[in-house]
C-alpha cells in the first residue's frame, strides 16, 4: 500500500484520503488471524493503539474550534465594562484611583486574552506546533 504525500495537503480539517487510510489500517488489524496466544496479544495491543490514534486524530481535528461560547464571552465583557464603569463613577477622581482602575483593566483583559488564546491550541500567540508530527510523517514516507 502506498502512503499519500501529506506535504501539500492543507493543515485544517479531515482529508478523505487520510480517513480512508485509517479505515484500511483498522480493517487490516481486525482481519489479523493470529496463530498463537502471543500473536493474539500483539494483535489486541495493536488494535488498542489504533483506537488511541483514532481518538487523538479526531481530537486534533475537532480542537481548533473554540469551546468558549460567543454569547457567554459577550456577556462577560459587558458585565466587566459595567463593573469598571461603576468603579469609575463612584471613585473620587484622584491619580491613584485612575492608576488602580487602569491596572485592574489591563490585568483582566490580559487574563481574558490568555484564556482565549489557550482555548485554541493550534493557532494564536501560544500555539502548539505541528512540525514534530509532520517530521515524523515525512520520515514514515521515506
């Protein structure tokens, strides 16, 4: 069986060629007819590892989408704006109060930025590189 060249495929979404390859591998493992107990155990271990790979593949395909609901995020930002507006209106206009409100706003906004950025692990400022997986795949193709 020949393996597809993945170097020219896009990095997003599932590809039918790779899905067919994974299905073919699963069928080949299931069709194994081990002659003794040692080979039965090896076949069972192979199928367990195959299931782990399929789970990891589907989680990688599904994870690029944000798990934080946009309505929740909008409501959170709205309530934070209301809270800071109330602080700003009720506090006396002194430089210390303005500095504390500004530092609090910067702290909360940077925290929200980091949470949103880490929610999408394969893009953004703090992203997980796919280079090691691509290097391993290119080594397998050689």
